[in-house]
């Protein structure tokens, strides 16, 4: 089964748009077509944006319970440190989380820091893709 690591941006997008690409990935996870994995670090990031996305902590927690996320413990600084040379320091925890959970893909909407050719090439064999790109790959 494909293991997909979810960034906060994708979780938030799925929460806000039940018919978008991010939500479609979670529907695939519910059908056991892929494993949806994230970390407590990512969950904390989602919760940090609750006012911005106009969702209560309870609404976010219910969404997480309703979806088949496997949630790894928080990413420690020493686990993320080795990726600081490769990508933006604020995003190192994502690469660490994806690699520590043996994911093949990191799905994100971060075009500025993660969905660049430089960033994508620096973390191979991990593939960083948008939800739309991943859905297209899965359909091929």
C-alpha cells in the first residue's frame, strides 16, 4: 500500500473543501487505496491556524477522527536537523516525518518552498507532489 505523508496545507484544504483534491486523497485512504500519514507536529500546525480557517479545535479534532490518519509522534529537532541543508528550516519536519514513516510521497500545497524542482530533487527518492499531481499519478 502506498504511504502518503500529509502536510498541514493539505489537511486544511480537505477540511475546508470536501470536494477538492485533498479530500479526494482522504476518500482513497478510507477505501484503503493508500495510507494517510502525518505527525503530531503537523497536527499542531493545523490547530495553530484554527482562527484563520474559522474552525474550532473540536471541529478539527472531529475531522481528524473521521479520517483514517496514522499520526506519528512529534518530530524532534534532531530528527529534522539533517534536512536543514536541503530545504527551508520550517519545513524540515515534513521531510523527516515522511522518511521516518517510510512514505513514498509527501503531499503538499506549498509551491514556494516544497513544490520547486530544487526542493523536489534534493529529497529523492521521496516524491513531493500536490494532491492533483498525486491523483493523476494514481490514475495512471
